[in-house]
């Protein structure tokens, strides 16, 4: 196996002319926006889905299937909740 020597030198790109130099920042900002947009949209979508839709859906299902467990085991006195039977407060 031949000994590996240093890699060949990289070729430098030719210097930019005036129109190309002005277009470079514009291209960079477009690239940045193209990368940021999906990240922002996904963050908003997941926040909506997991922060609002899922908790509401879970609450609705729990209230529908297990109403007494979902509401807790509250102890009422004079029509006001004062304790919870499950955590031994009565």
C-alpha cells in the first residue's frame, strides 16, 4: 500500500465581480429563510398539536369514559369542595 501523502491543494474560487458580490448576501438570506421556515412552521404545528389539541382530546375522552375518576374524589361541605378522599384529606 503506498504511503498517503498530503492532500492536493484546494483550488480557490475566482474573485467575485461586483454583481456577484452583491448577490452573495441576498442568496445567503434566502438560504437562511429557506432553512428557518420549516423549523418555525414545525414548531408552531407541534405546539398547537401537543400543547392544545392533545390535552383537550385527553380531557374529553377521560370525562366521557371515566367521569367520576376524571373529576376526582372531592369531599363537599355546604356545597363547596373542601378535601379529596383519595389523598386522605377528609
